[in-house]
C-alpha cells in the first residue's frame, strides 16, 4: 500500500498541504530555517511543532528522526501525528501497527487516516470494513478517499461508484478525472461504436453532451500530467480537425513516455508531410514496444525500397503482438514474388483473426488455382467484416454460375460502401427489370467513382427522356445539359469509351462539332470502333474525307461493318473499283443485316462494272 503517493493529503497540518501534482517551491534555506524553528519549539514541549517536525522529517525520508517526534505528538493527542506515524510504520514494514494508529487518527476525525485504513482493510480482503472507512474519508471531502471508495464500488458493480468518482475528480484527483472521462466516452459511443448507442434525436443529443463532458475531464486530467488523458484528448481533437492542439497534447503525452501518443504524433507529422520527424517519434514508440509504430516504420522503409529494414520492423511489430506485422510481411513477400513465404505470413495473421490477411490469403490461393482452399478464407474474412472479401466471394460464386448466392455477397459488400459491388447489384437489378433499385445502386457506385456505373446510370436516365419533336428544339434546350449527359461526361472523363462516344453524339446533336470531335477522337484513340466511325462521319461532313477514310479503316479493321461499307463507297467514287469491292466484301461479312444487304448490292454493281 503506497499511502505516500500523493503529498497533497499525506500530512494533516494545513501548513504542508500542496496543490495536487505540485512540489513545494520554497528554497532549502527557508525550509532549513523552518525546521530549526520547529525543532526548538518541539524541544520546548510544543506538541504542534513536534507533529510538524515529524512530518518534515518523514517527507525527507528520515524515518529515524521522524519517529520519536511523531510518537511524542501522538501521545499528546495530535491526530495528524497519529496518521503520519501510521505512514512511517507502514514504510518500515509494520502494517498492522500502522493500522492501529490510523484507526486512532480516523476516530479522531482524520480523513487521510480513514483513507489509509480503508485501503489497509481492502488489501486484506475485508471489503465491508474498507468501505466503511473509505466512506468516512470521502464524506469528509478527501479526494483520495472518494477515489478509493469509487474504485471499490466499481469493482463490485455498485452504481454509486460514479457519484464518488465524480466527487474525486471535482476535488482534483487526476486519475478519477481520467476514469470519469473514459466512462463518459464509452457511454457516448455506445456498444457498437455509434454515437449514443441508441436511436433517436434525444439519445444523440445526450451522447454529444457526454462527449463534451468527457473532453473536459480529459483536459483536467491531462493538465495535471496524466499522460493517457493527454493521449485521448489529442485523439478527440484530431478527429475534430484541431490538428495543432492535438499535436501539442500528443507531444505532452509522448514526452511523458506514452508510446501510443508518440505513434499518433508520428502519423500526424507524416500527414503534414514531415516524414523525418514522424520517423523519430515512431522509432521512440517502437522501441517502447508499440507494434503500430513498428509497422509504420516498416511501411516507411518499404516505400523507400529498403526491404530488409522494413522486414525487420514488421517482425518487431509481430513480436510486440501486432498481427498487422505478419500481414505486412506477407504483403512484402508477395511483392517480391516470394509466394510461399507470403502464404505463410498471411496464414499466421489470418489464424490470429486478421480479416484482410484472410482475404489476401484467399486471393493468393485463387491465383494458384486452389478455389476450394480460397472459398473458406473469403467467407471467414467476409464474416469478420472485410468488404473486399465479401465482394471477392461474390466473384467466386458468379464464376461458378451461382448468381443468386453471388448477388447476396455483392449486396452485403454494397451495403458497406463497396463501389464495384454496388455496380454488380445495379446490373443485376437492371437485368431483373427493377429499375428503381438499379438506379439506387448505380448512383452509389457512380458516386464512388465507378465509370461503368456512371455510364449505366446515364443510360437509364437517357432512356427515360421523352422524345423531343423537331419543332420543340430551340437553342436554349439544345444547350442545357441534362443529368444523364452529366453522368455520361463523368464516365467519359474517366476514360469510358462508350461514354465518350455518347458524349460526342450529344455534343454533335447540339451542333458543337469541336466538342463532338474531341470526344470521338478520345474514344477512337482508346480503341473504340464506334468512336472511330463517328469521327469519320464528322470529318466527312466537314469536308475532310481523306482523314475520315483513315478512321473508317481503323473502325472496319476492328469489325465495324458500316465503316467497311463507307470505305467501299469512298473507293467506288474514286474509281478504285477493285478496292471498293474488297471493302464491300468485308461489309457483307461484318453486317449487321441492313449493312449486309446494302453491301451485297454495292458489291454486285462493282463486280458488273469491273466485268463490263
């Protein structure tokens, strides 16, 4: 029992009480003069001076000098001396005798002695006696007594613990302030990590209030030097976006030896672009056993191509109990083509419950053709919450033709925000004719950056547009872009070839030839045969038939029947009948039906002309 841990309440004379966490500021000369004065008065028989002198010597660690003074003052009825004599005897290794003197002081009204006596009984398993004396101390306003009582009641699950923890915090006990903040913090986030833990506006408001109160208690504890409180306060501020203040509290906590704060400070510095300083703090945290910091150092060295150093830090993270170390070692080995070793590390992390390692292991097994081995790992990762694994499991089932099972997997991943999964659900709903559900999922996927989803969403919206009669078309309507065109353009700007062609067509319909040509050319250069054909049409209309023929030839070589027919006509008009006949033959073969029919008539005419 360390009853001397807080100098604020050790000595019962008001003259020696110091604010919590602060040290006396008087110089040694003043203290020596005071000690000499009390010694003279004690020798003259002054009981109060005996008590004060004993306390001074006890604080200095001079137990032999303090004991006779404290015993003399205790014999004269000084309760502070009785309490301090109990402290002295406890330090000498006589706890039972110490308890006897604490009882005398506590009965006389000493809150500090009641606290010490309560802790004495608790250490011996006598909780009823402990509660009695701790309650006596707490009710007299003793901060340590209130905290010890709260700790005892909390251990028993007594709801009254919170009241006394708050009382201790309000009286300046920093650990009580920290624990109160943690309780409020956990209550505000709920069991599932969601604000309030319940539904409803009232619950949300209550959670917000508790979060604000938690921050205040963290601040109080951190200001008194509680390093974990400073860490949590920094995390709250970082989440809010107050990065400078967060960094200051992380720094305070890190300097006091909190490895997690040093690690968090490293990430804050890295995000600010100062990787060198980040590495310094990560190194400090990693050397103190922080696995997250060791992983961060490993990743930093891996980015620099220093794979051996990276591997060393990943192993250090693993030794610190961080399963991410094994996962990162697997990634490192996979990048280097060391597949067997990668599989071993993935397995180690996956067996430890690392969901992304389970997903990576399944992918690795799938790549070597072990589908049956991959499936259970995808399932395990998906059940653990891996969105990518749920999507990959959907791909696996779809490849087997189990479309309904695949769709359920896609829906699960889409519900968690997976863009490609939302696209697959949207496509499935379109196939089923559920346009409303399809649109909802396509919007999610398109908003997440899927070019294919943006194109398909645009197509759905495009199909809904009412046909506009020619007499209704005016300059204003032609120049206003619809939502579907905006989605086409988003997909086109991401390199989607069909969207580029469609944007070009819409621009041409507006009469914007330059814009249409730009999009057709982009699609054509990316390999779109429709883009090449339409670009040729545009160029031909503008009088550039030779260049148009170049693009039609590219389209025809890619299998575009109409482009082949156009080339046949071009060469026929030039008088190059044999070449025209060749392109007509290509057009007949490529189709579609109407092109085949026209190309056959042209071919027959060219054949007759050549044979005439």
